C-alpha cells in the first residue's frame, strides 16, 4: 500500500511539473577552430535535447463524493479536471457538479449522551497521499477508493462536457452543503452537514487526499477518485526526435570554454 500511494503521488506530480529523463551526448571529432569537450564533461551535461518517452501528454482526475444520511437526504459532489499537455500551450478543462436532495422524513433526534467531536486538524500536516476515516457514531458505512491508470501513447479520452468556465459549483439545503471548486492550483470536493460531519477529496501541489468525518449514526458515505495518465510515446514524437538528432549532429563534440 505504501508503494502504491507513493506511485500515485509521483505520477500526479509528474503531470503537473512536466519533467523528463536526462540524456547524455557522445563526443566526436572537434569542429574547426573550436576545442573538443572531453567525455567527462559531456557526461556531466544533462537535460539537453531530451525527447523523453515518459513525458505526460494528458492528465485527468475525476472525484465523486456521495453521502446518504439516516433521514434519506443525499448529497453528491463531482469534479472532472483534465490537463492536455501535448499541445504547445497546455489546456485545462474543469467541470464541477453538485446536488442535494431535500429530506422527505424528519431529521433524526439529537443523540443523548456526551457530545461527539472529531478533530481532523492533523491532516493539514500530512504530505503525499492521505486517506482518512474518523467516525464517532454507530452503524455507519464509509469508503475511500483511489484508482490510477497509466497508458503509454494513445489519445486522450473524450470529456463528458466542455469546460463549464466556472471555478466553483455549490448547493445548500436543510443545513447541508456541497461544493466543488478549482482555483488553478488545487481542486476540491466538499460535502458538509451541520452537526454530522464532513466528506472531502482534494488534489493539491504535492498532496492527494480523501477524508471522511462522521459524528452521527446510520450514515452511508463514499469517496472515489479516478486518476488517468497518458505518457507521450516515442513514436508520437518522431519529428521532435529528428530535430534533436539533427541538432546533436551539428554540435557533436564541440563547444566553447
């Protein structure tokens, strides 16, 4: 599980930062009037003319959070975020959706006994991949599921709808709220009910997480996150490879000190 979580975080960071493998150039005969660079110096030159085959061409994440209360109220928040990095100018698509059904039955009576309290402040200090479930109640069902799919080459999947142009989608009813938001640096889905807890999912720079906090009985909660990565294949980068080869041929083994 530890290795899987590290792989998920590493794959997401790869999509956001766009770093590629380094390459070494081999030396040849010096050019006229220039001094040959030694093999040792060439071996220390990295990051030049690198058409790496692990460059992320497309990154997509879909978060779905659902909460059904004992009274029959249903909250749902979904967020689809995709980044097309294969073009000269990367494009980002964001589609939020939230919904809350009204309560058909009266809300449950307040519990008798000591007040219930959940403290999730410590999650703010956790980096990497986080999955947390905190429950102060009986007969609850909660789940956090994350799925990662990595594909070499191919085309990006078609989105369900074009970007909505909205940064936030929100709904409020009967003391409940559902919010899906994206601010350019982080994406979040948050469901809350007064006095009963909160359900959330997020993807930030260096952090992916799912959290369930329940202070009530007979609740059903589900967090699901689906992450898809498409890595650019060498076959799809033929023209770039040709340009790189030509550039290397023109500057093989020569340099200025």
